[in-house]
């Protein structure tokens, strides 16, 4: 096998590894929660309502469960969607909160007679009516001694696998390329 053939085989392997990695990194995973939205929501609320300090809410501020996902949206999340809040773009949170603030009449996602803005500024959930929503926008959940809520979800193992595949492919390709170029070509002898 010639040096050029070996190089082409290694380049093809690298392309295949890169394709697999890009597929795993770019594949849609709806059930994964995005840790970017809660801090963006708190920052947008702080900006629109400067006299009130807002906590960083859990995913349940806009979703039915902490798993998040576009098919798991609660009443308040549906209201924010009305103001162009779309999955995959936390920068739109600010625009959605501006729309919520400017709404006339004010939105009341849970239909309890108190506007979403008033409930959020009071720390209540705009998705849970009446007393059920009290102090539920940022519930203070802690377990054990000194427990605190993590700011980021656990690492996405599928994406980490893709990155590791690319890294190993690049290292392997580089080593083989260096080896091919550093070994002098041997002449074949015929008997």
C-alpha cells in the first residue's frame, strides 16, 4: 500500500468520525433542559422591573416539569410563546418579557385574577392559580446539610461522546500522518 493510499484511508476515517460527531452534537434532543433560559429570565425581569430583585427560577417557571422541552410547556410558557419566545434562543426571553409588560390588558396565564407580572414580582407562579402558586416561581428546594440547587444541569453525555470521538480521531490522524512522513520509504526486493 502506498503512502498516498494510507493517507487517503486515514483522511476518510477522520471524515467519518467528524460526521458522526457532528450528527451527535447537532441532533435534536427535546427532553434536555436548557440551563440558559432561567438566568436569562431573571435578568430580563430585573431589567424590566428595576425596583424588584428576581431570583433565577427553576425550569418549572415555564414548563410542567424540570425536564423542560418544547412539548412540556405550562400556561405561563404558552403566554411567553405568544411573545415570540422560541426554543433554542434564550436571547428572545428579554423580548418576551417586554411584550408581557406592555400587554394591555395584562396577561393572567393561570386565570386567577392576578396578572402574570404581579405574580412574578411577588414570587408567585403565574401558572398555578391562587394559593397553589404562592412562592412557587422560585421554590426554595434544598435537601440535606447545606444543600443548594445546581446552576447547570449535568453534562450532555451524547455531546461529550461526539467531542471525544473528534478529539481521538484528530490525534490518531495526526500521529499516523507524522509517522507516514517520518518513515523513509522502503524499496521492495523481489526474489
